[in-house]
């Protein structure tokens, strides 16, 4: 039950009814003429016209209702932002008790945040350096991003309204326990919110767009390199590859803009075809992107490779299915910032300590499909991979940002069954079915193992004989060594 009355008045622009459900809302956008109106007591004034919202294929919509921490709420407004890293939305949440919150939506990831007080005067945005640590109210945060963003459009009723199309700073800080603190410099004083990641199904939402919208039509254009038709399935995609010539096409400026592209001479066929769907973690995922990456450890000449599949689910967003020589894993970019000191042998996240396994330079060597960040052949990052049993943690560092991902290992048989590629079961096997496991022993066969032991004994006898005849004896040899490709997922992106 809402303990306050709903205020309704005619729009100053067209006369259509404009409604205010929240006492905190001072702005609204008329759903008929898109006039931006401001409320002053019982009076509405028109202050301009708002750009129409762009279709971000969000499952959310105005007046969708749900429940968070046993508190019923309704989505009553939306702000759409644009920045260097892409687009995202902030939904104005109205709880039944009249209080408000913000549900941030970014490429299928969601953060529910409540208004917060900084309890001190905040420094200018340029004082927050990405990658550094800072303390707010006695709590330590890592500075995850500091970008100049701008409001692209808005709808519904809103507690704030930055100037349309004018850049302003927005800083995001993350803590080791998964808290996200955002500082919005689009108002004076800056608005501060504190929040945590939520899954859409946790919010028990009803009235979603997917209840009435069953199909999404692909956008199509001609490849700037070969002219073949290229389809873009996801609104979030910032790059896509041409299936005819393998060119990587940059979409970050929009399909209507002049498109830049990079040709890829070689082609790698993914073991799991693009467009495949599979059941993982209780949800249906579609393979929308694939990239092959190469790595080498500092001071080593040898290289190793691994594959990453970008998976998409409309309610859960994006995750990565990673295929390395050590096995398969499922990872996702973290909301919080793990604790790690440069050069340390351990990192900790959400109460778990992870041991450093690999440090290496990574380069993207081939891409196919769609990606929600501008991926390109030749992109590099410095990666560190950590493990704690089956749990994995990885860090990717570029000159512009640091991205953490977490996840866990997965058996190759599970991958084959999930995506219906049992015919490739043997090709999918990695060290999770190696000679030290029961599956591996069963696959090799006892006769083969006995034969290998006999061959090894004969080799040892020959080596000993040669050693006895050689002057000085002794000698040494170097093992193959090298890393098996780590557990890295994603890249420098949000």
C-alpha cells in the first residue's frame, strides 16, 4: 500500500495527463509529446523536449513491478546514458513505502542501489584515478571507472535530470565485498548511490517486455569490405564479423555511421558453432561470439592458445565459456574488486583466497560473431589467473582499465551435452579427462598404459647405457614447460 497520494496534472505541452507517484520525483517526461516537465508544488512547467528512448532490447519497462528484500516496488522512470564504453540505463525504483532506489542495467548486468550520503565534500572527478584505491566513510574502494558520459534520453518520472546531450563525469568505485558506489557529477552536489549486483529473477518481476514481445528482428547492412549482407542480432553489439570475408567491423558509432573494418586472413572454426544454444547454470544461453587468444609468459618464447565463447541470455546478460588445454570453465566479470597487491602470490574475493597460477601477455588473434565491446584482432592485455580448487579468478589489465572475472571449472562432457555436440565429445576433452583421472584411464585403456610403461623402461635403459659410455657422464635437458592458457575471460570491456 502506498502511503501517499498520486499527483496527476495535464501536460503543459499537449494536455495529456502526467502522473507523479513518488514524492521524490520532480521531473517527468510526457509519454505523448515527450515534453520534459518539472513540478513545483501543484504546478507543472514545460522546460523542453526529451529525445525519444532508443530500443536497448531491455526486458524491463515502465510500470513493471517486483520485490527486493521483501519490499514491493514499481519501475516508474528510466534514464538512458551514453559513454565511451557503451550505453546503459538507470531505472527509477519506487517502493510501496514511498522511498526510492536505482536499478542500473548494463549489458544484462543489474545493480540495485540506494541513495547514500558521502558525509564529506567529494573531490573533483579528476582526482579519482582508475586503478587506485580510496576510502569513503572508512571503507576502501578501488576506482573502477571514471568517464565523461551524457544523458541520451529519459522517460517516466525522475528524481534527477542531467542536461540532455551535455557530457559530465561519472565515477564508479567497487569494494572487495562486492559493493558498488557511484558518484554522479551531473548534479550539484554530486549524487551518490551504494548498491550490489542482483539477478533479474531474484527481483520476482512481472509485466516485463518479453511477455508481449516474442521476436527481435536483426539489423542488416552490407559489409564495408566485401559487400556481403551482415546481420546484427543484439542491440548491445559494438563489433561484429562478416561471415563471408571474416572482416571485423566496428559498430561503436552505430550502423548508420561510416563503418571501419579490419580484415582477418586466417579463419578458425569454433568447436561449438555460433548461434548454438545450450543449458548451463539453469538457463538457456546462445553462443553469440567467439575469439581465439594467444599468450606468452614474460621471458618465455613459447606461446599457448585458448578459445573464449561469448554466451548471452536475455535476463542474465553475458558470460564466457572458456576452453583451455587445462579444461573448460565458465566465468563472468565481477561486480566487486578483489583484493590484490601487485606482485603478490594470492588474491582474495568474497572471503575466498585464490593462489596465483599464471601471469602472461594475452593477444586476440581471431574473432567471429558479435561482441558488446569493440573487440579487434591484435588487442592485448596482461593477465593474471588465480585458482582455489574449482573456483577461478582472473584479472586483465590494459592501460585504460582493470577487469576482474570469476567462475568455476566445468567438465567437458557437460559442455558437449549442454550444446548438443556429443559427436565432438572426444575433441572437447581436455586435462579434466587426462591420464590421472578415472575417465582418462578408461579412455586410454590398460593395455596402452602397460605398453607405455614398457617403452619408458626401455628408454631409461638406453639412456643409462649412453651415459656410461659418454666422457664425463651427466648432462641435462629442458622440459617443454609453458602455460596452458589460463582462465581469462572477457577483455577490457564492461
